[in-house]
C-alpha cells in the first residue's frame, strides 16, 4: 500500500521537477551567453 502511494506521488511530481530543472538549465545557458534569461525575460528588453 505504501509503495503505491509513493509511486503516485512521484508520478505527480515528476513533471514539476523536470520543468524546474529545465528552467534552471535555460538560466545557466543564458548567463553563459551573457543574456538575462529565458525568452520572456528578454522580451522586456526589446520594448
């Protein structure tokens, strides 16, 4: 029973953790290229 609950929690949290890691990766890549960050941050500089 406990094992099933843990699996369900991991299935629910996996997309959020993946998105968080992907966002951090984008921020790091932008900093390495001397940009501010992901696209929605760069759009504010355009206008």
